[in-house]
C-alpha cells in the first residue's frame, strides 16, 4: 500500500515510547526523523516533508497530553491528524448526473480506472457510461470494451474513427440516457504538446463537470511537472491513484495533489473492476498506522456477501448465526472472503490485525494462507452433500477417499475438519452475544486487542489457515 514503509517504521518508533508519561525533545526528534526518512524515500516533495515534520515536532513538544493519555498515544494522535491534513480531503463527487474526464500519461491506468469508476457509480444506484476517445494506443478500444463488459456498464467507442473529439461528441449523444459520463482520453509516453492540445479540444467538446488526473502510485518527482501541465491545460479537480496493490511508493501522487491544490478521489487497489475505493483520508491514514478501517471493511463484507449469495440463492449467511455451522457454510464464507479482495488488504482493515501484527508475519504469509484456502475448497468439492452438511459423520475411510479424490493428503483433510471445528466454536460464541457484547468486542478490536481471533481463525497468525 502507498507509504506502507512509513506505517511499519513509524509503528516501531512509537513502540519505543511505550510506558512513558512525558516526552523529551530526543523522543520527538526520533519520531520526526523516522517520518522524514520514510516520506522522502516515498518520493514526497522535500518542502512538504519539512512542513509536516515541523508541525508534528511543534505540537508534540508544546501540547500537553490529555489526562490518562500515554505519551505514545498522544504522539500517535498528532501524527494521525497531521498526516490526514497532508493527504487532504476527499474529492467531492456528488451522486448525481455529471461528466468526468480522465487525463494522464500512457500507462497510468486511465482505461482501467474509467471502468472501475463506472462500476463504483453503478453500485451507488446511478447509470454510468464510459466513452473511450483514445485513438493513439493500439488496443485501447478493445481493452475499454472488455473492462466495461466485466463492470456491466454502458460503453461507447468507435475503432474506425480517428478524431477523438468527434468520438467524445458522438459518445455523449449516444449515451445521453446515462447519468454519469466518464470520458477516457489518450495518453502519451511523455508530456507532449499534441497530447495537451488534444485533451484541451476534448475538454471543450465534452464540457466536463470535473477532470481527474490519473497517476500511477509508482510515479516519483515527475508528478510535479505532470500535474502542473495538466492543471494549466484543463484544470484538475481531483486525483485517482492507481496500482496501490504493488510496492509503489506513492509520494509523487501526494506531491501532485498539493501542486494542483486538489484532492484524491479514488484509489485503485487491484486488477479487477471491483478493486477501487473512494478515498477517505481518515480511513486511509488509520490503516496506514495499523489502526484498522471498520467502515471500509463493513462495505467489503456486505458486497462480498451479496455477490456470494447471488451465486447461490439457497445460501443465507444469517443462518450461520441461528443454526448449525456446516462445511458448506465454511466454504461459502471462504468464497465471500475471496470476493472481498486480497487478504492482506482485508487484514489491514481489521483493528488489531493489520499494522504491527502484519509487520511480524513472513512476507509470504498471506500467499500461504490463500493457497491453503484454495486447497480446502478443492477438498470440500470432493465431499458429498451429506458430508458437507454433517462433517462430524466423516470417518477414517471417508477421509482417505476425500484425500484421493481431491489430490491432497489425509493430513490436510484433517486440518480442514479441525479448522471447521474451531470456526464452529467461534460462531457459537457469536450466537450467544447480545448487542452490548458485540459493542464491547468491537471496542476491544479498535484498541488493538484483536477481540476474539479475527475472522474466526481464518487468516490469523500461528498457523491458522
């Protein structure tokens, strides 16, 4: 994730403050140096870094911690507030009829972002349409058409037309019944004059309500000039940062936001059309510092459950909290988890599970977990309906048969049955909880307690899944 090194290194520095009731200048300087080092390594502009670190240092030394607040928590709160201030507010995007134009260099992820944004608006109850005007890049039309088909949104493009301005006009007319028009423009390998001239003409024809600059999270200091040129040409009303699922630094994107006096609108977090998040500064920084993001987690869970239910009308997740928790329920829960996106992203959203805990796990821990989930899924596909409904009836001979049928071994089948038993016990605990119990558990999770083993044993440390 963007600036992830800042989160892990800063958590280590703050841990050194545990047990202290007051801070001296040396303590504060250690925190500030770590922040400076991490932000500069992430390609954030030097002036921005110095301004941020000065603010943190001044506040940490001048402000008195509230009663009962440890020095560590007080500094964490200051860092949190100053980082939220640094990334700025989220771009205002009203859920109403509008035209949005995307600008950016070739390879920044504009075409993918257009389809992702259209999918996002469709999930908010609006009818979007993507208009592909890129006549420069071979394959742009086909890619955009395929992405929009996956997103199940309206698409317009004309592979036989060479004039992008005419495509924009015709597209707006052909999709006039759509409520949100997203105009995808061509890019170039560099900021060439013909690119700027073309996008100015498209902007004049499309008359967008706002233009978003699409930036690859890996962009470095070059973001500054790029942002300036596009701002001068069409005016940038917001930034969409793409490819945050890799090892990208992301600091250049923050510099671009500052340079255009704009804000971040969307974050692209993966390759599928569903891998997009509306940027929320508080949630973003909360995850960065290992404090979780329950709002985003709840949205992902709800979406994943809806998708899983749509694939199997007979499965009702609420029945898990009312009756027996079967292997079929476990399989569907794993399917829903897979629909939530990469496991490391989900873990980052769980208070007490992301952040510091993730730092302690091996780099391949999430890959190992997802591989094991896939093996478990294959094993369950090799079971009969009766075995899925009543796993306690599975004996030694059945374990042997299931292992042969799934191409695994008996030990892995037994691991699956043990995992189901643990999850069944966790579900039983939830069945006995009232609203007050749930609220207390959520409060413990927000305080970093982890509260009850995370996802019922799924994906947790210590060999779980």
